[in-house]
C-alpha cells in the first residue's frame, strides 16, 4: 500500500511505525472473512481492511469525523485479522496509533466522555473496584438485569501455599481478577507448588496498563507498566525470579508489549524489555513442567471417565500471544474430553471494556459464542482470561472457569 503521511506525523516514531505497517497491506481482504464485527454488520468499514483505509486517510491529512471514530470504536482489537493476514500486517499496533490521532481530532463529549474517564480511573484501582464489587453483590437482587449481569457471585480463593521452593516466580494480580476470581491465582499457586515452584504476588504491582492504554490514556498505561516494573525489579535484578506469570491472557499481551511501549524511555527501556522477555502465560509455564505434571496426574486419570469440557480460546491467547492448542493439550492430558466447538477463532465480545462501551454488539457475540460452546453438551466451559470468563458467565447455563482451576481440582481429587 502506497502512503503519503501528513507532516504532523510522518517524522515521528508513530509515523514511521504506521507507515511500515501500512506498506505491508496488499488489500487482499482475507482479514474480513475472520473479523467478528464484519460478520455481524457486513460493512467494509467495520472490517480490518476498511478500518486500515480510514486510519490511512487520517494519517495522510484527511480530518477525522465522528463516523471515523465510530467504525474504530466498533473494533474489538481481537487481532483475528493478524492471524489470518498472509502479509504480516500488525493491525493492533496500527489501530492504537490511529485511534490516538482520531481521539485528538474528534474529542468525546457528554456521557461518552464521562463513561470512559470513569472506567479508566475506577477499574484499575483494585481496592476500590473490590469494594464496589462487594457492595454490588449485596445489592444484586435489587439491580436491573443488565447491571446484575455485570456483578459476579463471590469466589473463594482457597489455600495459598507457603513459599518453600528455590524456584520462584512472580504472578500478576491485576486489577479486576482479585475481586472477581481470586481462585484463579490461588489455583495457579497450588499447581505450581506441586511442580516445585513457589508463586508470589507483589502488592505494589497492579493493573497491567491495558485498560488505560486502550481507552486512549496511553501515558497512563505506560505509567502502570512503570509501576509494575518497579515492583518486580528487585527480585529480577537479584536473580531470584524465574518468570513473571500472567493468568489472564489479555494482561499477558500487554505485559509482553512493555518493551515496545517503553522503548523510548531511557530510564525504563532495558528493564521493560527484560520484563517482557520474562513474561509467561500460565499455559507456557505448565507446559514446560508437563512431565512432572503428568506424573502427578497419573493416578488421577487412570480408569476414570473423562469429563466433557468446552474450551474457549480467548483472542488474546490465540491471536495476541499466539498460543494455540497448548491449553487444549494440557486439559486432554489431565483426563478431560474436549467437545468440538465451531468458530473457535471468533471473539466472545468481552474485549476489555468493549462489553460496556458497545453492549449491543458484545451481547450478540457472546450469545453466538455460548451457542457454539454449549451445543457440544459439555459439563463446563473453560477459558484463559478473566474478561471472557465473566462475560460468558452472565448467561451461560453451565459453569465457566479458568482452565488452571480444572487442573487444580483434578490434582486434589482423591485417587
């Protein structure tokens, strides 16, 4: 794709990156076939190719409009298009650049602006968010159905093993997961403890930064990254930390991107690159310990009927982190039977704050995904990202859990 970027951006780092991405696009349109919003709406401008054209026009000097912003707002940033693209177009990075420019040219007003400010200032504060969740659970019977769906039932964390192993990893607690599903990190700690690894949380760390960054407070998102790096760095510098474990794949994509986000910050560039290199989705960690896990599970699996599970691979896992088939393999090895699920590449509609900002489209995607997951008559749905889990839970007729919780349950079963 030929480009002629406008003076306001062409000589900036963002301009150079955008131009390199745009020049890879060959207009083939393969991406539209796997785009969830294009499939729902059938509008070229609500598919990746159309949005690329819109971003290109803005970067070449054509003023953005509210219509431009609307089509970019409807994008889930699921990155299914990146998996499909034969030319390696990094659509997610281009979308970040384009949205930031459009946001500056077409400022939001009224309720839309206030909603986004509230989300990026409230949700990342885990203490405040946890208190709000507690109040919401008390008032749940009195809330309208649409609001009640957003308030999950309480989840007990269970026992967290004491630190006793020479091998040590840090786990990201995040912002919403401690209040919504503390059981996920606790289950991870128990599984890794049996594999000879002690898992610890650093209280000074918090939100990964994705929420602010994707709500166009990009510097706020970078500040969240800097805070996490500061919290983790003493253990890393001392050589005590083997990995940074992330149990929410959406957060994992952001942490893996710290090196890119902070490459222009002399004080943090090297540290950010190191943290990104140490970041591991929990599936990668467990896969590396698969022989030891298999030995532990041997007595739990033999002679027992396999329980049927439907697995939803989050977009952030399969398209963002490019981890495909790993969780499915681990669940199968642990004695679960995975039922067939159609359209596994499509988003469930959670996509961070998308379910709150684009509720109609999000509900359509959720209902389509649940129909696909539940038609195989599995006993439970497993996934790998807190946003997907809670979004699917709102109307699922069977339990939805993180896959590591299923492994933890299997390990603790009586032989």
